[in-house]
C-alpha cells in the first residue's frame, strides 16, 4: 500500500509529461539554428500553445483567488452577524439568508469555472498532442534523409 502511495505521489500525469516534452522540444529548437522550415514553424506553434496553457492557468488561479476572497468576506460578515444576534432570537434572518444565497452562488460559480477551465485545458492539450506528434514525425523524416 505504501509503495502504491509513493508511486502515485511521484508519478507524472500524462498532461504534465506532454508539457515537459513540448518544453524540451522548444528548448532544443531555441539552441539550434533558426532556419525557417516546417519544423521551426511547428516549434513556434508548440511554444504558443504552451504560453496559452500557462496564461490560462494564471487566469484560473486569479479567478479562484478572487472567489475565495469574496467567500471569506461573506463568511466574516456571517460570523459578525451571529455575534450581534441576541441569544434567544429567531434563527431566521433575511440578512443571514442573503449571505447564504451568496455563498451558494459562489459555489455554483466555482463549479462552472472548474468545468470551463477543464474544457479549455483539454482543447489546448489536444492541440499540443497533435503538434508534438507532428513534430516527432517531421524529426524522424528529417533524420531519415
């Protein structure tokens, strides 16, 4: 069981491996000559997709951070409201229900953002798979000549 946990912690996902391979391709091309051939154009496209992936991750991280900030401020308002509430008063308050609805909407927005992020990343990774595969085919063709 511990062996499985260790392997899982140290294993790299397919997408991580794909991105690492793409980075190596871009790095190797940047060290070689900049001749304008099909391979060079392919490497530029790979670099563009890697940049789009990084930018999308950064945007997603910012959006999630903003949601957490809003959620924390609502949670703080709820806690402060509970402290101001008399001990034996009715538990239903319109203000409390408003905050609870806002927290519910934040949860919905978080799920929507997660789905949108995953769909966008899948599209970028699919494009990257195709580019890396074509680059490898071109490299094999160039080596065969």
